[in-house]
């Protein structure tokens, strides 16, 4: 006797798509070497800009996590480990100065002067959905940036994109 399908509509990636992302990202990065054959100055400055952009993106995501944790303290236990991983991502890209604050010292939910901070929805489900959407958008951007990144940066982008896809899954399909 087959079980009936779940009545709720699922959003976000499925387990199969998450399992497909990591090998695909690794396959893309495995094809790139440390030297792309272009002038070293051009590669270096483009890689530096890409690293700085990735660090800023991660720091912005940390700010979103901080805002949600401040506005929805009941989610702090669930979001804390994901936030800390995003802080590590920012540091891996060479950032992390703004992101190193702990969630307990985050700004009050009424502080929204930063362009990257968004209004936190009034319920847990919508707050998690907003974070998942931010993670998904950033994961997509990083995956698209793989093709133009030099070897080591491409590997880092792929790794962080795969972690972002896992965050999306945990935010949307976790024990909510």
C-alpha cells in the first residue's frame, strides 16, 4: 500500500538536486588550474575583486542572520550554527571584520539603516523563508561566478556555494 504524498507543497531544492550540486561544482573547479594563462596582474586583480565581493556578500548574509535572530530569538538555536558557518565563509574570502560579531551583540531589530538588512517577517516560517531565499540567490551567483574564477578561488566558491545549498535545504526542509 503506497503512502499518500505530503499535502504541503515543497519549495526549494530536493535532496537529489543538493547531491547533484556538489559534484557538478567540483567537476567545474577540477577543470581549472592555478594559472589561467593570462597576465598575472589581470588574474590577480580580478580574483581580488571577486574575493572582496564574495566576502561582502557573506558579511551581508551574516547581517541578515543577525536581524532574524534578534527579531525571532526562538530561532537562535537553529540559526546560530548556520550563521557561524557564514562567518567562516566571510573569513575564508578575506573578510569577516563586520561578520565576526556574535549574534548576541547584534543590533536591535529596529536598526535597518544598512542596505543589506531587510525587514524581518513577523513569523518564524516567513523569516526562515527569507533567509533561504537570500542563501539561494547567493548560491546561484557564486555558482555562475565559477567559470571566470581562477583555480583556488573557483574551488572556494564551489565549496561555499555547496554549503549555501545545504543551508537552503536546512532552512526550508529542516525540522520546522
